[in-house]
């Protein structure tokens, strides 16, 4: 039993006083329901908020947190709900703080190559705004058209360019944070170097909304690369395709911007979802999408030719370069829509986020094949192969009953995660633990590691008010 209080009409009135009546949703099941889930398909991970508030300032969020602490009501921060681990779902009910109104870019500082933004800005809008100033935000989650930068920080989002540019954490150097107590802290600043005490910025990045609510974010930017080339390489079979991934880097000797992998079932599902023809993929069993960027167009074209030659030498069916921005977009749209396409077919599937050291990536597909045979399921696979992160998607066999699926799923996941762990891998590369994976955390982290994390949570949030029920349970 938890110790939380319910949201009463008096609490709702107090919240209306803080954010304004128009920005509080209460007693409206249909509207509240929109905030009860993220992109995790399984309904058991959805949960209704008691009230939704849409603050517009740090001060308002601070007042909400102070009220919630006093009244012992759980608070869940939520971005665009594109999360894939249930992180933004109000697992214990209570107050849902939507960051949707805090979407202003406060400053683009060209001299320092930094930007200061509120957390509710859509990632793609942020990227476009800095690009107009000749600057580049290298974050490229496949959900960038919808997700918020604050959500990217909270999940330490990776994506299609992480192999060359790293995940979100590399670019976050300052954060204004409303702490669980309601006090406001500013960690870091516009400094490239800073060892003034603990690195609280990086503790906050990836904390899945459990340690504080970010209200301002300082993002380090880099000069916008002048050119980029996207290419597609088709392979007859999965293993030849995935075997190429480490070789592209070691044998050609370059780090591409991205190397994305898709198997045939993913290609078919995503193309069907988009209404795109499969003709260009011929009879490929798998494809790699490879992007190379830089400032010297001739150099990157030569790099692409070298990659194409190597792949063909090792058995690729075909390799071609996207000739126009429309071609580039067509290639990437199929990859970006893969998750959505599987979800549209059936909610009886789980999108996984396993990650292994890059050298071990060829060993992942045989594990998936073995498990799909053992449990008589489909496990299509796609993902950011270049950084070792694959989105194996366990899909219910239509001939299984619902009870069989519910029985099999934890067994499949336990086997999968255990095997991935033996390769030096772990259960999430970028989507986080949330409420979806918390039962599996002990498979990959020991007691000392988990207890250290819990100590931090208890020290910063003694009432366990902020986003309870995520990552691990606090007794
Ligand atoms: C089609 C699709 C493709 C995707 N591709 C990628 C990908 O390539 N790479 C990748 O990393 N992820 C990917 N994701 C997952 C998801 O988009 C990311 O995790 C994203 O960062 C979530 O952002 P959001 O704004 O939707 O956050 P939400 O889902 O709303 O919340 C995510 C977490 O952030 C917390 N949070 C949100 N805002 C704040 C804040 N201001 N302060 C503190 N905590 C906060 C929430 O409490 C929650 O724990 C994909 C999702 C989809 C649906």
C-alpha cells in the first residue's frame, strides 16, 4: 500500500490558482485519458491521472511541487508522450504536469554555440531553428517530429546519429530544475568545462522524470555540417547485413553519421503503413541505411563509394546513393515509421531496446532467431545497428491465445535480456526503464548498483512524490 492522498476538489482549486482555470483538466475522462499513456502499446502500462495541469513557468511548477509535497500527492512530468517505456505515465494517478505550454526557445547564442530552451519545444522545431543560424543539434530520435527536447533529456535519447555524435547527454551542459521539494536549482551553465562539485547535470539527464522537472535546458551546439549523403545497401540475408556493421567502421576507417538496419518484415510493414512501394528493395532480406556527413562533399562521396564497394565485395545485392532530398526523406521515412507501423498492426507486441557493444552486434540476430523458434513467435528487428542498439520487436503469434501470450512474454524477455547481458549488453539503450522494464532491472544491475540509485532518489525525494513507480519501486 502506498501513502499517497487523492486529489480533492480543494486541491484542484489550489492548482487552478497556480496555473489558471483554463489549464487544469479534471473530471473529464475523455480528456484525461489522452494523458494516461505514451507509445507503449500494452494497456497494462497505461494509467489515468486524477488531474492534468499545464503550467507556463518555473514558478508555477515550483508551486505545484510544493503543494504536492505538502499534500502527499504524486506528480508525473510529461512531454509529448512519445516515450516507449511508460516513463511519462502517471502510474500512481495524482497530478500530471504536462510541459506542452513551455515550448519557447529563449536564446540562440551563436558566439558560444549554445541555445537555451524550455523543455516543451518539439525536437525538430528546435533543430530547424538552430540550423537557420548555421548551427547543428545532433540529436535525431526517430520521433523528432513529435517528441519534446525535455523528454529527450529525461530519457537521454539516442537515435540515428548517435554513432558519430553521441546521445543527448553529450550536448546538455546546463539545466534549470524544479526539485521534488519544489525548490529551484540551476546546475551547470554555458561552460564547456565545469568541475564545481558533482556533475548534477549528467545525473539529471536520463533520470526519467524521477529526480526533478527540467524547466530550462542549455544545449551545446556544433557547426552545421555542409554536406551529407544517404545511401541504401540491400542484402539477401540478415546476417550478411548485420555482419557488415562493424566492418564499415573498421575496414573503411570512417565513422558514418548513422547506420540503421531493417529486416524484411520491418520493411514490408513500414512500407505498407506508408503506402510506399517495395519495388526499390527488390528481394532484399535486410537493408542498411548509411548516412555520412561532413564539410567536404567530394570526400564524403568517396567515403560512400568505399562503403558501397566493401558491402558489394562482402555480398550486398545492391548499393545506391539517394540523389535528391526527396529520395533521402523517402528512405528515412520508412525507418522512422517502423515502430508506428508495428503498433498499428497489433498492440500485442513489445518494442525492445537492447544494446550490445558494437563488436557483438552480429551475435544478436541468432539469439532472436533461437528465441522466436523456442517460443513460436515473430521477432522482427530494426534499429540503430551502428551503435549496437537494436529494436527487436516481439510480436504475438496470432495462433496463440491471449493467456498464452501473457504467459510467454516475461519468459521471452527474461531469456532475451539474459542472453544480451552475457554479450556485455543491457536492456535499454535509449528508451529507458520506466514502468515497462523495471521488473527486469535486476537481470542487468546488481544490488549495489540499484541501491546506490535508490539512495539518490530517497535523498532528493524523501516523500517519493516525483514520478513514483518508475525505474524501481521504493519501499
Ligand atoms: C516512432 C518512435 C520513434 C522513436 N525513436 C526514438 C529514437 O530514435 N531514439 C530515442 O532515444 N527514442 C526514440 N523514441 C522514444 C521517445 O520518442 C523518446 O524517449 C523521447 O525522448 C520522449 O520524449 P517525449 O517528449 O515524448 O517524452 P514523454 O514520453 O512524454 O516522457 C518521457 C520521460 O521524460 C520525462 N519528462 C518529460 N519532460 C520532462 C521534463 N521537462 N522534466 C523532467 N522529466 C521530463 C517523463 O516523466 C518521462 O519519464 C521513439 C518513439 C517513437 C514513438
